[in-house]
C-alpha cells in the first residue's frame, strides 16, 4: 500500500527503520481533527495527545487523497497529476515517522523541527522517486516547485503560517545544498550526501537549524 511504500522509502533513505506501521495509526474521519487545527484545506494532520508520561498519536489523511493515490500510485509513476496528493501523503508519513522515531529515544520534537524535516523529506523522497523512474533525468525544477510555487493556506492563523514559512525557508536552504551535491554522479559524492542526510535527520532542533545557518 502506498503509505507503507512511502514509509519504507524514508526509512531506507535515512536508515531509520521503524517497528510501527503507519496504517495502525491512520484515521480518515475529519471529525477526529480538533476544531482548532481544522481548516478548509485540512487534508493531513498529525494528532498528538499526552496523558502524563504517555503519548498517543494518530495520523489523519483525507480519504479522497488516499483513494486517488490508490488509483494513481506515485511509487509507480509520479506525474504532475498526482504530485500534490503524493506530497500530502509524504508530509503525513514524514510527521509520523519522525515523531515515532525520536519518541523511541524519549526525545521531544518541536513543531518547527517536525515541519522543517517534513519539507526536506518531501524534496528528497520526490527526487528519489523521479530519479528511480527516469534515471538519466535530474529534476532541476523540483526545488522551485516545492519551495517557490507552493503557497501557505491564507486561512491559517498568523503564528501557524509564520511557522510553516520559517520551516519552508530553512528546508529550502538545506535542499539547495543537497541539490548541488546530488547532481554529482560520482559514487563517493553520493555516499557523502547520504551520510549528511542521515546525520541531519538525527540532529535536535537547535543543532539542525544551526547546521543550516552554517552550511547552507
């Protein structure tokens, strides 16, 4: 199923296998999304609840998005027609996988950190899919499509919109660095890039953002 395939893709890129299956935490009923977090365009939302030291999580994805992806699987053929749905699913899987992975080490994750990594994951995973499907083609327009052409929902509260904008800006800088390095076909350069991606994934927020400020 498509979410499992996306989860496996991220796990392979970052070498972060996860025992939990995303489908075990999936909900598709919009009534499960708290009113404060719900917007007209709410197709994806990671839901987190705490009770003392216990944390419960669920991933909401719009049922119609999943139906469309089942018909036009981006793992088989990623096109302009299914790209938006693929990014919606990727963002949800990224949120789930990142939070669950770090929770296994009893480490808290900030919303900025979660959103920044999700934007990086969308870029990296999309690049992987496109290169796998068309090996000789490098999608130079991907960075612009994801970071320059994507618009934040104007109906979001100001603080939330500012957070998404900041996360996108940080991710855009990091991914521009990755783009320059991933163009290099040399095996040694590829291994160095993979190692950098995996180190970045494991960094806590303060070090992750400092790394971007210093290197990108």
